[in-house]
């Protein structure tokens, strides 16, 4: 599961089973990924259809795959369990959001102790750049193949190569809601922090967030290029309240967790098709 910030709203409950002999429930909900760190709603008194509309945030780490909701009747000096439920985070990660009434199953799951309304959002924005060679030289084809090295022609064995090859830089950011405007630049070196900040972050990432994620609780996940973590870039992101995956928590070479890598792979196949 990806690391990030999960936003959880406990909206309300309905038809909660009475735990009191007289009167109705004084209900509240405990929410947690790990039992060592629980958050809870306020208590809504004397109703089996409480409305909370309370918001919580959780930092999701590797290994976190389920979020738990325990509903209690708040009594003086004690609490009675109304019911418990849990939601697999995969439902949130796949769609970026979750909005459901979830049943509180009774013993053996044969009946229900009511339902609670849960809303969750997890928005991840990734960015990356890809360099495409302009001389037709594909990185995976820089070796030569022969059955006899002694008879291989010298122009094959000792092909010269420029120290700084001309390249085309392509940058983009992606999320569940689409792709940012794309930055294309001809270069012979890696992207500089000034270029990254001005042409990628200011002119493209920020408008993309404002257009598609203005009210979302987002987490920005760049790759590990040094320009992406420059002091200027981090200060700009912080000033614009864009949460950033910290460098020490950013794992290298996790292609399966970064869908943008699949985009590059497919694009590279098209660019070098027939080369």
C-alpha cells in the first residue's frame, strides 16, 4: 500500500442498537489504524441516529491495510460496545475516495447493530521526468551481440559516444483525476532546480492542483532527483500548503507503486518503435 495521508470523516450513524435500559445511546466512535493510536468523535447524547461529521487524518505507512471503527455507548465511568467494523484501505487507494454506510455486524455476522456513514479520501499526486535520446541510441541497446568477438567489425565494437548526448526532457504530474500540462525541453544535462521550480512546479503542478484538487487532502510524491528536494522547491511547496513525501521516506526503485513509470514505459515503446 502507498504511504500518504488518509482523510477520514465519520459522518453519522443510524439504527444503532440500544445499550441502555432506559433512554437511547450516548454514542461515539473510536477510529484507528493501530490500537496504539486511536482518535475518537465527541459523544452525541440520547439518540440512535447520531450525526458527528467529524474529520480525522492518519499517516498511512507500509503494512497499514485496514482502518477500524469501534462504536460505543458512553456511560458514566464505563462504556458499552454497540458494534465494530473495519474497511480495507484498498477500496480507498483504488478510487481515491470512499463513501459508504457500513454495517456493524452482530455476533457471527447474522444480524446488524446498526450502520455508520464513513467518508474517506486519499489523493496522491506523482511527478517525474523522462529523458529521450535524440540520436536514436536506446539505453537498453548500447551493447553489441556477436558469436565471435574476434570477427566483429571495429565500428561495432568501438562505437563512439558523445559525453553529453542531446536529449529531450519530458515532465508531467499525474493523479487519479488526470495529467498536468506537460513540460518538454531540449537538454544535455539533468534538470536544474530553477527549471524544475519555475517550469514544472509553479507553471504546471500548482495550476493542476488548483484545477483538480483544490479541496482535496493531497500528498505530493516526486522522484528522488536532487532538484526535486532542493531548499527552494521545499519552501515553495510548504508556502502553498502542498504536503511532500519526505526524502528519507521516499523509497527508490518502486516502479510497481508509481503508475507514472508505466506511462513512461508505454511512451518509450512508441517513441523508439522500429528503432
